[in-house]
C-alpha cells in the first residue's frame, strides 16, 4: 500500500513538474530530446536520426536521456554536441516539458503530457515486425493511458507494423512509411563498414558468423540461462555444410541477464555491449533467434534467419504473440535435430525464396532512406515558435 501511494505521488509530482515547467519556460523551438531502450543505450533508430539531424541542422540542441550506468559506459561514445541528462531525473522531465521534438524507441512515461501543436513525439519503436505482443495488446492491469496515443508520427516499414501500432499504441495518426532508420544500412549494404566491424570484433578474415540473438522472458523462472540448442553441434553442422569455419556472435537482449555459452568458449564473440545491433546484422552470415524481431530486419539482405522455439507453448502462455510462427514462412525448429535439418536443407535459392516470402507475409516497404524521411519531418518543425497542425 505504501509503495503504491509513493508511486502515485511520484506520478503526480512528475505530471505537475511537466505542466508547471512548460507554463513558466515555454517550448524551446530548437530542442530535440532522444531516448533509447529506456535510457540504457545510445543507439538504434533514435541514434540514426539524432546524428542525421546534427548533420542537417548543426544548431539543434540535442539532448539524450541516459541512466547513470549508460552515461558512464558511453562517455567516450557520445558526440560533443549531445547533452546527456539522467533518465527519469527532475532535469529529464524539464527537458521533456520544454522540447520541440521527442524521439523514442520505447514507451515514454504515461504521465508525460504534450503541448498540442507545439510538441511533436516521434515514435520509432525497435521492431516493426514483432512476434511477441507489446503495450496495450498485453492487456496489463491498470494499463489505461499511454502517451504514444498522441504521437505526431510513428515510423513504419511494413503493413504489419501499421496494424500492430494501431492496437498496441491505440494510435490513430499518420505514419512515416519509409522503414526503420537502423535498417537503412542493411538495405543499401556497405562492404567497407562490414570489414571495419569485423575487425573491431576481432573476427579473422574468412570466418563466417552465426549471430545468436535470443530475446528475454518476463517470468524469471523460465528464463533460459544457457543456449537452448547445442551451440557446438550447431557450429559443427554449419562447418560441415559449408566447408568453412564458423563462430558464434552472441547478442543478449537489453532486458536479459545474459546467457551462458561456456560450451563454445574460444568460438564465441560476446557482442552484447556492442553499441549498434544493425552493424552486427550487417556482418552476420546467418541469424539464429527464438522470438526476436531482429531476424525480421536481417532478411532484407536475403540471408538465412532461423527460429529455434522449443518452448513455444510456454512462451505463448506467458507472453502472448501476434501470430503462430509455425504457420508463417519463418523457418522454425523445435529441437536440435530440426535445427540441423534446416541447416542441411539450405541453398542460396531456398534462402532467397524464403526471405521474399517473409517480406511478402509482413508487407515490407523498407526503403533504405528512413533516416532522411524522419529527419526531414523533424527539421520542418524545428525553429518555429508558432503552433503547427498535427
């Protein structure tokens, strides 16, 4: 009861702080505030837009909301023009109250209010083709209001994404239909960048990479602490199939405690702390996941994505999903034998056909120019002191 009462007063304080600050200070027409994965990162779609915005409009005041841990970890990564502010601090709500533009890839505090026609909230999200349900679609108790309903624009790269945001955010506005900014480099391809990333990761030339990127579990008692498949067997199967050396490139979900892959020590690169997931996808030759939407970004490059789902029934019961992956074009495996059979059956033609079928299933329209589209929308609204129509 005491905790609930404290949470209530905290919410009222934040709500009042935002309203009072905006009344006294007004809106700064030159300010844009960015947040990524609840303040834990400087990356993903918001980073793409932030850096493009600085290039196109260097005078913009760019603020990033970061947890103390993230700010310390990223102090050598953040550009000089970025002002870091502690996530959910008093100063953070003052910045949010007075910014012309807000950009986020997760949900904002539901007690944040927006000045209609004077503030613009751009929602990029972090997976346009989600398997697991999000936000309102989860039907959580007390989930009565989300500021995402009032977004000025939501970025989409598929017709599936449009429908998902209509229910997950109860969003009824317009979309920027150009794709996800983080996917631009995948759509366009960049061999020089790929070589640089491999060198940064310490991967020897000629070594092929299996990116293993499992998602997290809400219930702690069902979180897998070791790779659910036999990673050593999987790598050996790939080597037998291709005649080339393979290594595991591991990426944990930002809400996950991590997964033990001791069995393949010496054949694994832990890239969990690597700042840009898109760059990891760029260098991967294959993606292996359970329910992460990163694989559905990866297939724009016509490379194989496999879904290892031995806990499908439990996952559906504990989380809820938008569709049955086993009734979709996704290549799924329920056990190690199924996984190895999928690998053995891969051919370049089959991979291309599968990727095309997945894109058709979700209604892809990734353009490779999503960053510019989002940035242009923001630039048009910065610097103006008058209200603009939503």
